[in-house]
C-alpha cells in the first residue's frame, strides 16, 4: 500500500520494526506529500507510536527504508535530521522563560542573540501570543499557551517536517477543539509538512489532508477524511470511525444480500469484487425512523428502547423484533422522532446509503 502522491517529501518503503518475536510495524509503504497534513490513527498497540519514533530518528527500522527528499535516512540520528517532534509532554524547560524555550534550538545552532530574539518574537505573533510573553516564565502559561510555545520552539528549528505525538490529548475538550482549528490554520500559514499521531479519529478528521489507519502494525487504509468516512475498506475501519450499524450478510443475488442472523433481505447499490459474505455498514445519521422510513426499500421493524442527547443530535436505540439487534438512529434536535419510547416503529435506509465490506 504505497498511496503515492505527486510530490513526496517522505517515503516509507516496506518499513518493519520488530522487538524480539513481536512485530510492531509490519511492512508499511507510504508516501507523504510536501506540505501535507498527514495523520496516523489507530487504537493502542496498533504501531503508530513505533512508526513515528522511526520517522523522527529515535528508533531504527528492522527492515525497509525511510527516504527524505530522495535520501535514505535510516541511520541518520534524530539530531541531524531536518525534522522536529512536538511531544505529548511538550518537553519544555520549566525553569526557562517562553523566549528562552523558543530560542533553544537556535542557540544550539549558534544563531546570534539578536536574530534569535527577532525570530522568537515573530513566532509569538504567528502563534497568537503577546510579544511580552517573551520574558514570561513558561510555568506561568496556561495549558493552551504552553502548547503554542512548544510549537513555536519546533518552528524555530525551521524543520522540513514537524512530527506531533498526541500533543492535545491531555487538554480539556473545549481547549482541544480550539487548538485543533489553530493547528490547521498554522499548517496553512507555514506550509510545512505535518505528520501527526492520535488515537482520536475526530481530531484526525478535523485537521488532516489525509489519514492513515493502523491496526496490528499494518497500514489498513489511507485516504482523505471523506474517503475514510464514506468508503471504508473493511469492518475495522468502518467501526473505528464511530458508532455504526453492522449486519453480517451473505450475497443472494445481484445487489441483494441477506442477514445471516434473521434472514432479512436488503438491497445494496455497490458490491466489492467477488463478494460472497461480509458486513453491511449503515451509519446512524442516514437511517430514517417512523413515517420517513415507510417508503424506503430497506426496512427493519423494532421497538424504540431508549434515546440519548448528543448536543445537536438525538440518538435512538431501536431493538429489532426479529433478532434483538440494537439499531442506532440519529436525528437533529430540531427534527426529533415524533413518537415515544416503547413504540413499535420501522427504520429504513436507501441502498446507496449503506456500505458493503468483505471483512
């Protein structure tokens, strides 16, 4: 799975990393484009952290090559690579000022003090921090401000690629949502290549140009947020995207499938090549309920068991009469289901709104 791009800055060629008999990253090939915001996503233990440690130079691959702008860099130590990492812990110097933290990589590189300060103040403005923060103690800054200081320090190095190791995971929800948008704005302004890892698919969807989903050391799918959401290549990716209705089905005819649990038949608009058995994926937000479902070709009857408020949406749990499967249906708050709990209802969807996957 190379997923080539027109202008790759970073190329992974059959990268493998083993620890004894355990394979953490298994034969991954990938191209990352110049100026791209690329995010690696996966559950704990999927291999994404091991992957980024190899890319930044903290670990060496067991097999395969890492190529930066046409040059193999497997054996180049982290300190000599034109890349920089923003860690989850931020790794700021607590006893130093904001300015001293930002200037640190320039000081190591031998940049004279006047130029260091000018660049630090320029980065403060770019990252929406007051220039008088230059002399402020970093421990006097809020969590969001420290995030910006860490990013300013990384940009001061002027790297080809910035790597991010779940830098927002420790923040509260509101600040995290603000910084997601700010990171995307900063990416656009700097035109740098960002490679970001997170366990949060929502984060990845908001910020990324493309997303790579890992599982058990494999890169199972790479695509744009739209492609990952609307065209998952398997059950794992579909379910990793969030709550979905998943029905195990077998093919019974041209664009017709049957539930293996209760024999219900459904129409589909697309079939994977050589499909015989797999899963029908129906996202809760496209399922209709009550009167809106009556004229749809795919229908299930059940009982409204519960409802849950999700901010702008309401989620309904409908237990199918035939096999007890708990279907999820979502409606906007201003378009709620017109009935009540314990009602017997029909839910339904159009063939083109479902996804059929082989595994």
